[in-house]
């Protein structure tokens, strides 16, 4: 049965209607820790070890044909929660309003920390379902036909008769039957961005499975080229071109595939099960943490929160419980509470990359709403950088570090981190977006355009639109050109320190150490306020922007619907007040006029949220600033 996506979960439906039943609260839980999995099970220790060995063998099997960078996808071992009975398992499955079908297995789709769960009442059926969807998570960055086809190949794995190995390659009879009467042109399969519907859809899935089966198991020569093909596609080479460079002309490969389908004997491989450590009993708080994490992945927030709080109350030293609670708070939009829980997790596991990464990522997201100050970003950056080493081959931590450094104005360091991320995953669009920001701020517009050109294939594959990014580059290029023309026309050469001041009123006022209001300055309107400081950066998100101004009592944040909604005023000769997104290369002295937000706190040095809506930004010349004495 085809998978069905529910929220953030790949849910596999199996069986007819039945009541869910209650969880076995008093079950005895054991843990088996392997390099890639944390198996938490309410089955016998012997059975838990057997499941752990199968999971490890399966992961090795999938990774065998992946490029090195794609193989190192997870930040931490995947959580696998195994139940003995369907009745207990069903108490932890996603809520499905209006549905009475029973869930056989599901896989949480967080690629950095996947979560699998299944029961063993139906022997290996639920396990194979979970493995097939887990393969899709591992293969998520590959072309659509390969992800679907290879996941189907791996999902059909069987145990050998002696129970010591996996047997991979058993043909799926229905797929073979479909292909012998309905075969699509191979070029359509390779170039597909989404699966067709109806009969063509059945043929697409069947043919993707057959092609992946042939490449992985039917030809040793082709099997050696699978990883190079995936690496070429990930680097931005169009899929058809990468395929032909790896395997030969499409027409010839289509003939080979047709002959393979007609064979009676299909390719097959065996994978020995590795050893696994012994299962160890779990403390009640540890089991509660694992079940709380499972419920979090299942989207059952209230149940997850209750279990995680019980775990923390019983054992406050469980950093995994604080981490899961922090991620839950972040999903609920409770930024401050999320950061508090994640900071506790990092403090309890200061040498672990996992809490440091999630704290940094959450700080970035909270900062976008104006609820995290620069001190929070700096703390998150320092914690992440401390545990991030060249040995880490996962793209996301490097990308988040680069984004943090960019927000803090440390552009050279940001660029280094972002380029490290792109070396690991050349088509990672979030990293490309962050690096484009850095290149734009440093006025390297041609380089930004080339970077977007290289992302074209990845954008098509993921359905992303590069248009807004290209518009941003074009806009900032125009801003830089106009500013350069104005500065050249005015021969503007601003001194680093104040020279003699001819205007006695200005001189007297400047020597008092206060900011001077320019003549004919903009008067404040009803309900408007004015503050002065240094314009640090402008963050642009869909539907709104955030203006950051450094003042004597901390960074203040204001919002607006768009750049066009802000009145730009200049009191500096030859300087055009052109506003742009991103950090500024040099902070500009400004007056900011704004209307307070409802309930905004005034004054103080505590971190501020958005204080109001910015109305005008007035750029000042040197003669209006406090003089250095």
C-alpha cells in the first residue's frame, strides 16, 4: 500500500478498523545502542538485539551506494521504538480524525533525527514497512525516480533462511506484471519532477523500482556507477545528463532494462547482520523521554508534553528530555520557552553537537520574529562553534553557523562556514540563500548570480522558486550602483573622525556629547516616537521586514510591511537614503521614527521583541553626531 503523508509523518496504513487500546504503562523497556540507532523496545532483550542488528544492516545496505556526503545525514542515532503488540503501539500513533484504519508503522521525517516506530505482532511486515519509509528519508536528496525505486527495492528485503543475513532483490510480482504491459519511455522516468497519476503513475513506480533494481543488483558495472551518478545529480548536473555520463545513452539503457524485466532470474545480494551490544534495562524517566520523543514526532503535542515533563520531574539531568521539550515549544511558537529548554539541554551536554545545533537553529528562527537579541545569537554561535569540527559532514550545522555569523555581521567567517556546507551538499538551497545574502552585502553580485545559476537544478527538483532571490540581487545591484554614482558625483569622502566644525551652534551642541537634530528635520506625528542609534541590518522575510538599530541601551527592533513602506531621509550631502536587506558593511548613524506596538515595553536593557512599526529612517552626517573628545 502506498504511503500517505500526514503532517510531518510518513504514515503507513494497514488493516481494517479497530479500537486503539491503551499503552502498557508498566511495560519493561530495554535499550540497545548501535552506531546509527537507539533502539527502545518493550520486547525481550534478545528480540531487541535482533531488531537492532537488522536496522544496522539495513542502514549499511542503503549507504553502500550513496555518496559519502549523502551517507552522513543524521546528527544523532535514529530513535526506533519497538512494541510487542499492536494495541500498545496504536496508543502512540498519529491522531487521524475521521479515520478508522489502523497504522502499522510510521517514520518521522526529520532527516537530522529520524524516528521509527512499529510493532512485531505481525512478524516482519511492520518492520519492512518502516524500513521502506526510512529508506525514503535517507534517499530524500536523490532524483525522484531513484528515491521511489530504490526505497521499494530496499523495502522488499527478507531474512535469509538461516536468519544470519538480509536477502535483497526479491522481485515484486505486481510491478513485473505492470511493466510487461505498460512501459514508459525511460527519459520520462528520469526527468520526472513528480509522479504521474492513474495508470501512468502505477507504471512510473513500477519502472522506477525495476530501473533501481537493475542498477543496484543486476549489473556490477552499473552498480559501481550509482554513487557517482547521485553525486553528479546532487552537484547540479541535470538528471538525464548525469545518468548518461554514468551509465551510457538513455536509449541503450532502456533496451537493457527491457531485457532485464523479461529475465526469470533477477539480481540478488546478501548482507550479513552485524553484531550489536546487549540490551540494557531503562530507568522509568528514560523510557518516558523516549516515548515523549515518539509522541512529538507523531504530532501529539499534549501527550508528548506530559511525558517529557514527567521525565524531567523525575530526573532533571536528562538532556534529551529538555531537548525534546524545547523543540516542542518551538513548534508551538513559544520562542522564549523553547530557548530556555534548549539552553538547559546544551548545559547538560556541553560536548554534544545535537543540543548546540538545535539551540542555534531555534535562535535563528526566533530572531526572525524579533524575540531573540544579539546576545542570544552570539551565545548560540559560540556553543555551536565549540563542538563543530571538520569531522562533521552534515550540512545543516555548517549552514546554521554561517547564518548566525551573517546575522552578527561577521561576513568573512559566515562565508567560510557556508562554503563548507556547500562542499558537503552543493544543492542545499537554504545554504545558497544565506550565501547569496553575504555576497550581496559585500557587493559581489556577479558571484551571487552564478551561485543561483548553479542552484537551478536543485530548485526544479524541489519545486523552489529562485525568482525572488534573483530579484533581490538585481535590486541590491541597482542600489549599489546608484549609491556609487551619487558618491562619485558629490566627491563624498567621509572622514573617520570629526574635523573643525564651522557652524557654532552645531559645534556647541556636539561638544555636549548629545546627538543634534538637523535643521528642518521631520516632525513626529501623532503616536510617533523617535530614537537614535546605528542602523545594523534589515532582515527581509515574506510579508514583513525587521529593522535592527543599536542604541545605548541595547539593540531595538522595529517592523514594516516592506522597504517601500519606510520613508528614507538623508541629511548628508550627496547621500541617497537607499534601504536594502541584510547586514550593513558599516553601521549608519540614524534617527528612527516609529509607532509603538500594543503592549510594547519601554526602556530598559532587557532583550526586546518588536517595539513597533518603523515610519521613517533619517541618515545623519558627521556634524550631527557627538564629537569624540
